[in-house]
């Protein structure tokens, strides 16, 4: 259950971060390549192309990253056995 919740958290956090990075990349693309602003074409390009792509890639990447971390954490023993006393 913990792994599934962490994967969902990674999906949400990754999607938000990816969407923000997608907006930044889209704005940079529009500036670099001189995308026209006629009838809001530059905004449409950014918010209907770059933002969804960034959100999808970020969501998958975040879910994968959080899932791998959760699986590795489940494999590691969290409680250590008490140290043995040495009898001399």
C-alpha cells in the first residue's frame, strides 16, 4: 500500500513539476524561434503542446522515480537486530 501511495504522490508531483517546466520550455521555444503572436498562437502552442507534454513526461518520471525509491526502501530492513554481546 505504501508503494502505491508513493507512486501516486510521484505522479502528482511529477506532473506539476513537468507542467511548469513545459511552460518554461514552451515560452523559450516561442522566443527563440519567433513564434507569431497573431490571435494568441504563441500561447496556444505553449499551453496546448508544451504544458501537456511536460506534465505527461514529468508524471511518468516522478511515478517511476518514487516507485523505485519505495521498492528499494521496502527491500531494506528498517529494524536492525540488536548487537550480540561477546562473552569472553
